[in-house]
C-alpha cells in the first residue's frame, strides 16, 4: 500500500518502482497489483472473520497461520471448496514470507489437514500441463467460519422413552435423547473467534461500569471530582491498603477547604497515616458522648420522680435528701452534723446507685437514727471565749521555753536602741 503523497518533492525515489509505475499508468496495472492493494477493496464480513480466525488458530506454527490468513483473503466466500485462483507471488506477498518459507507453510497446513494440494492438471490430447491449485478442506472451512459445522446425528438404539403427560389433554408424547438434543440450538461460534463476537454495547460486563457512587463519597462531586476519577481513587486507595471513605471522613474538614482537593487527596492516599484508626476513634468518642447524654437525660427523669424524698445507704451511715425541685442533693452522715451538697453529675451517680440497690428509700426507723444529729445541729454553738482557760503542765512548760528564748534576745535589742 502506498502511503506517500503524490507530487511531493523528494519522494519519487523512495517508493518502489512498481508502485510509481502503477501510479503513473493506472491502466497498465495487472490483476495481482490491484489485489495487493487491499485497502481499495471492501472485503466481506465473512472474509474478515475468516482472516481473524486464521491469525488466532492454535496448534500450527506462526508461518502457517500467516499463510492460512492469506488464503482466507483469497478464497471465494460463496464457494469455499473451490480452487484458489492466486499466484505464488500474491500469496507470498500477502503472507509476507519468502518462497522457501511459503513452501514450508504449505507443508504445515497440509500436515494439519487444512489444505488440499492436488496434483497438476494434464491435458493429454493437447499435450499440455495446467496449473496446480490449492483447496481448503472441510475442516479449514469450518474453522474459518466459511461454512456451518455439520450437525452430527447420533442414532439411538432402543433408547428409553419418556412419557410426558400434558395438563390440557391425556395424550402421551414419547421423548428420546435425539429429541432432547434438538431442543438446544447449534452454536456456530467457537473459542477461536476471540474478540469478534464481543458485545459492541455492553451494559453490565464492561470494565468501567457506570455504577452509583457510595453515599459517603458523593460529597466529592461539588469539589470537582468526576465519577470515574472517584472510582480510580478508590482503586488506588485499595492498593495502598486504605479505604477512600475513611480518608475522606478523617480529613473532610481540611479537604473541603483545600485549593486543590484532587492533589491533596492523592497525597493523602500516599501517606502512611492510619485513617481507619482515626475514624474509628472519632466514632467511638461520638458514641460515648451520645451514650453519656442519653444516660444523663434518663437520670434526670428518674431524679424528678423522687424529688423531696429521703434515702439511706445499705450500711445506714449516710442519708440522702433530694430537694423539692430535684436540682440538688444533700448528704448527711451519722458522725457529722453538717449537710454536704453533691456536686457534678450527681444525678447519674444517684441513678446508678438506686438501680444497683446501694441506696433505698428511708423509713421512719432510719430517720430516727439521724435524729441526734439534727439535735446537735439545733444546739447553741459555744465559742472559745465561753470555755474557761485552764493552765495544764504542758502549757506551763511551753510558756517557760518561750520566756527563755525571749531573754536571749533582750540585750541585743538594748544595744541596738
């Protein structure tokens, strides 16, 4: 095929003389030269499929496949068993082989049972010899798809009959293995077809399926991410041992503020940070805070039910009094006469102790046990001035030591004055 432009300076000597002569005088071209220029001929689909099958045939050398493809381009599709009217020069040119390789390829195809090399014709009356033509065998025609593969009929001798009763009538239809085989259509294509029989418009088997993005990754679309780019980033994250959802969830606040979010996200995928642990820790903290808030609400509702009531612990050492408004808790001890106030989230601790049975509602006997404490609280408070001072031996000794210490510094003060 000539790919150079005509009338371009400096290209006349670059092309073979045969092509230049054919371009100068198209009417003088031979039939083989026209056949060599395959681009000018629209080959039928059957021939194109035959060439494809021949090039992908297994079990024969590569040179034999090339020659079989050349024969498939030359044979008549309407008469595949007919003579292949092609010169040796044409076949070697199409197979891109030398003459010796061409004959070796013929031997390989004949040994494989794909061609029939019949002897040279002889015209006895005229005393002349004709040409020796090549013929495709039935096996080659079936493999190339030029003819349909004959259906083998298997005779069934004394095959058991299966009686099938119809629901509409009581007729019994005998069925044999041969009738069952006819129910399946004959498959014309074989494994040698390759990509010829691929679906030209696949919907569910194509490599890049137009599936739906995960719900947590759809927020990347407003940032400039395309659907297939997100799928690609998911694949890259899987190669790095990460999940794109974890990376986006852990860095979403920074990702949505980035000037170049695509580059920023790709850099995050290459980092060694454990985004899954960050997301898991954040989720655990959020769940813990929610559980604490829910427990606080439940405890406050429980405290509101027991507002104004008194409780004692199992040992009878402490008494707890809930105020009438349920906002504070007073704790009394048997040994102390001072009421102490609970601080912090006392509602939660009160609810846990009540559920665990550590405190109970106070009875009349429990309240009488804390009566002396109340009398001590109501008694008048005596100050230190009301208590008489008594000089004990220990107090006398301490006063003597103080006098001695002061007497040592008395002369020094006098000199200073």
